[in-house]
C-alpha cells in the first residue's frame, strides 16, 4: 500500500511539472519583421503585443515553442515559433530578433 502512495505522488509531481512549462528561450521581448512588424513580449503565462496582454500556455518540442492562446480573440489558436539561434526565431508572421 505504501508503494502505491509513492507511485501516485510521483505521477502527480510529473504531471504538474509538465503543465507548468514557461516560455523558455522565448522569454523576453522580440521585434518581429515581415508581414506584421511589431514588438512581442513573452512572459510566464502571458504574451503582450501592442499593449494587449493575452493569457497563453507554452509547449516545447525540440526547437519549436507552441504558444496556445487561452483567452482573447485568438482563444484556442496555437502559433509555432521556431528558435533559430540564441537571439533569433521565426514564426508564420515573420522573422523575430530578441531585443531584451
């Protein structure tokens, strides 16, 4: 019975740890060029663009960060951002350069 408790505790910790992925390498402020030239800031659980703060979740898959919008006009939409270097990334909207 004691082993089952430890296994359940371990599974709970692993599950909760997997749910709390932050922006990782994407954290910070980025300038986007291309179709939509703008500045985007990624923080834990948030994305800020043009003064609008949206709640988001992050999922990491290799060099890709999947940003899923939890509220706002883009609710339910996921954007793939590929980290291409220490201060560069690209998305479907254009190339990104980290400025902060």
